[in-house]
């Protein structure tokens, strides 16, 4: 009777492991059959949109460089951190 406990526990672990393996196979199959093809189809479209935005950014940089305004953030870009945040503090 004392050996019945560990054997039962080991059997339950084997059953759980088998279920986990089965579920993992199902998840991998779903990813391969449904997710990967969708990424392949829409991935090129996303790259084209990103390329168009990078082209706009490059043009903005070129326009500002040509006008002599120097580097600045394009509209909608987050502000760059101040390189000297203590400039307004009184010096000791």
C-alpha cells in the first residue's frame, strides 16, 4: 500500500506530460498553419508602409539640412532629452 502512492503520482505525471506534448503539437500546428501564412501575406505590406515612412523622414532631414536649420525633431516625433538639464540651476 505504501508503494501505491508514488506509482500513482508517477502515472499522473506521465498523463500530464502526454497531454502537454499533445497540446504543444496542436499549438505549433496552429501557428504553422494559420499564423505564419498571415504574417507572410501582411508582412510585406507592413514593410512597404515602414519604407514609405522612412522615405518621408529622410526627405524631412534632407530638407532641413539644405535650409540650414540643423537637426530638429520631425513633426510628431518625441522630444529629445535635454543634453544639459542642469543649465538653469544656480551654480555654487
